[in-house]
């Protein structure tokens, strides 16, 4: 009896212990679930300050630091190539001027240029137009474009072709920038910024205008739209490349103006008239460049024959007029124009020499020739209008550059950098008139006009 009672008590105790353990475990589980729930609630609670301020700032800071590093590297690397390019062209120019017989080898140099492009499997080189298309789309820039434009521009200058250097620098820098972006695994949207960085760096190293170089690569692609996402990278790469070039002995381009007139009604009207005339010359320059190129392709479809004929024509024309002023870039003539010394026909001859040189297949830039044409025409026409010839040469250079590139902001900035931040009023008038009256002509057929020049309307049309 007693044993049964004790067994019952023990069993009851065991059951009670099991029940208490179960209840305790259940309580702990409930508490754990509550803690997990509270933690999840805390996680799900929105933090407006974090979402609206801290996270965007962190993202921007990471992008900022990344682009600073990329732009410095691009500025140093492409700036160094730009310095080498500058000294190579300087050597070519000096050698040609000291050895006039080099002009007779211009057709042979053209044949070598065509051969180089053919060997590299570039059948129809697009030049700066290819760089413009690559920024705006997924068009690829082959890495071999950089050495090709370097060598071919050197040969053109060495043997007397009429061409510039800054347009070639845009191709050189754009190609190298694209190569950097490709090697670093950048997607197409980011690689476009690499291309613009390269363009800015090469232009700044060669010409010594970092502010204009920054704006130019962003403004050139699509008229009416600025690629502001590239502002910081382009600015840093331009400044670094320009500083490197100065450090390595390159003097930035610049011209001292002896006289800048005060703003008066009479002078303003004369400046307006000069700007209108410069706009007309910019249209003539673009039309001639494109027309001569088309005619060469039409009548000389064989590239070797085309470039040989072009070389013969340039050499013969230089011998016929008895002057070598229109060969190469012609910076010495631009400097003379700033001092008021120019021949009336100089701008016309430079247009023809450059159109034949580039249309036949020689390589080089179009920007310095446009400076030449603008400065010489402005000097002559300004004198006729009663303006100081040196001052009107500066206005002509600025207005015509704006007209052929459709880049008014760049034109305004480059006038400040080239002419020592001179009084901007008359330069502003020249740029505004040159931009509007040049219509939809451009040196670059790949350039797009997104917004009308005469009304606030989206048009998205190609240039002439």
C-alpha cells in the first residue's frame, strides 16, 4: 500500500517536473520570438536621415574618390603622350622649315599614311567623328587608332600638309581614354566618360587651356546638351595634363592684345558686322572641307591615288604662290595676325590648302586651321571696318571657332585663356552671333544639333 503510494507520488513528481520544463521552454521560446520580432521591427523602421542624406552622400563620396583617382591617372598618362605628340610635331615643323625639299616628298608621305591604315585594317578612317560617335553610342574605338593618328599626323606636318594638331589630339586622347576604360572593365556609360577625360587631357597638354579643354569635350558631342557627369573627371584630367605639360617645358598658347576698345555704340556695331562676316566664313570653311572631301572620293576612289593627287596639288600650290605660310598648322601666321600683319587672301588660301590636305586623306586637326582662318580674316576685315586689326583678329578667331564647332561656351572660355581674360563684352557678342548665324554647319558630320538655334525646340538633327 505504502509502496503504491510512493510510486504514485514519484510519478506525479516526474510528470510535474516534465510539465514545468515544458512550460519553461515554451516561455523561453515565446521570449525569443518576441526578441526576434522586436529586432525585425527595429530593422524595418525607416530612418529618413540615413536614406535621404547618409546613403546618397556615401555613394557620391565613393564615386568622387574613384573618379579623382581615375582622372589623375588619365591626366598623367595621356598628358605624357600629349607632351610627346607636341614635341614630335614641333620637331616636324622645324625640320620642314629648315629643309624645304621635304615638300616634294608629301605625296610619298601620303602613300605611307594610307599604307599604315590599310595594314591596320582601317579602310575608311573617320577621325574625330568616330570619337564623337563613341561618346554618344556604343561604337568602338580601336586601340590602334592612337598610334595611327600620332604617326600619320607627324608625317603630314613633317612633309608640309596643311593641318592642325588639336583635332588630332582629340582622337589620340579619346582612343587612349577608351582603352583605359576597356582595360578597367568599365561599362559603356562609364567608358564614355573615360573617352571625354582622354580628349580633355590631350587637348590641355597640347594647347595649355585646361578650362576650355574641360568644357570642349562635354559640349562638342551633342549641341544643346552638356555631359555634366563628366565635369569632375574632365576637369581633373585637364588640370593634371596641363600642369604636366608646363612642367615638361611646354608654354601654354596665349596672345597679348595691344588694344581693347571701350564699349561704345559705334564699336559694338562694328563688332556685330565683323561677327556676321565671320559666321559666313565659318559656313564657307565647313562647306569647302566637306565638299572637297566628297569630290576626292568621287573622282579618286582609290585611296593611294587620292592621297598622291592631293599631295601633288598642295606642293604645287605652295610653289606656285611662292609661300610656305599655309603649310602645317600656321601658328606663326596667327601670331602675325594678332600684331595686325596679314595678307587679305590668307584666309582663303588656308581654307583651300586645308580642305585639299584633309580631303585627300592626310591626317591632322581642323581646329588650328580654323584659328588661322578666323584670325587672318578678322584682322583684315576688322581693319576695313575701322577696328584695331589685332583686336579684330582675336574676335575673328573666337567667332569662327564657335561657328565651325557649335560650342559657344568653349569659345567664350578659350577667348579668356588665350587672350588673358580680356574684357569679355565684345567676345560675347562675337560668340553669340557666330553661333546663331553659322546655322547647322559643322566641321564634324557626326555632331548632333539637339536643340534649335532660333527657338526653344528639340530637333535632333545632323549637321551639314
